[in-house]
């Protein structure tokens, strides 16, 4: 859709002007006003929020989403975050999840860590049926047992 070409332009311009900025992808619940207030209180000046109303995106909709005329309507955001350390970024994302804000982590290539794939077991089953030898995108699914780039059952260091 045409909107695919406009999504995230604010983030890209901001990051171009300030290399210390990074971002995440967020979806707010029906209590978005309270969630926003909690984020501003906990991380003043660290998170810069801009919002977009999103209709019908199943990755961002959960039990907290509003349902209007049969459409799932949710408040989406690509928050800009002043990056200091990976630990601080992880803390910010963890707090978002704690208060019910959906977070997709664009800083990882692994499906399990991204946050936008809620049913990894279902995806693992599909991969087993369609890629029984684990040849396609090895390492993309860390928990896939046939992963020559990870240790036992998708955990640990790469095996020689």
C-alpha cells in the first residue's frame, strides 16, 4: 500500500539529524493515556513519542485494543530513544512491556527476540514442514533445533 512508503519517515529524519537516537516499534492499549504518562515520568527526555492510529495490524493488536466498526484500531508509535547503552535500551523496552505497551525490537534479526511474532512454536512447526533440513535463513530462528550457526537447540555459541 502507499502508506508503506510513508511509515517511519519521521524516525529516519530524526536519526539523520542526531546519530545518538535509535528507535523501537510500539503499540499502545486502550489505556494509552496512562501508558504515555508512565513512560514520560519514568524516562523524561529519553523517549520522544509520535503516534499513528493503525487499523487492522494484527501484530500490534491485543486484548487492550479498541474495536471500532469491526476494525482493530490501535495507537501505534515508533518511539525515538536517546541511546546510551544496550542495557538501558533493554530496560526501556522491558518497562514498556511491563505496562502493557507492545514492543517489537528492530535491533535483532532473531524472530524470538523481535517481539512481533507471538507464536514462535507455530512458526517452528511451519519451518519444520517447509524447511526440514534448516537450510533457509539459518540462525534467523534461534530456537530451531537444526541451526548450524548456534549450539545445542539454538542456544550458545556457533559450532565449528
